[in-house]
């Protein structure tokens, strides 16, 4: 079950996330591009975009982050065992 307080709900409306099991955002972005993120792991992953934790993706799930700036972004996946993988991706 997803628990969302009002402050996070307002940020989600600005940041526009979909496909994430849990959402937690530190600050909204105001770009016009969409970033598609696929969790390549067989475990739940906490996803960060440019060092900002945006939420959790279920195993092998895909989520989108809208309203980001176009261009290159750094996406990190942190697994329950502490392993972190960071990769570059492009928002279009």
C-alpha cells in the first residue's frame, strides 16, 4: 500500500512520476522532457535521478519521470543489500 502525505502529493503533481511503487521527492523539476527508467534488477530498487531520490521501482519494473530537463541525467539504483549502480541516460 502506498502512503503519501500532502506535501509529497503536491510535489508528485509537479514532478509527474508514474510506475513507481513508492514515491519520495526532495525537490520538483520544471523541465519539459520525460525520463524512462527501467529497474534491471530482480530486487526492489531505490531510484535517484541526479542525486535526488525519487522513489522505488519493483523488480524489472519501468517508471517515468516527467518534467525533467532534456539531456543527460545520472540514474542510480540502490538495492536492499546496499549495492548501488549508477548509469547515464538521456531524457527526451
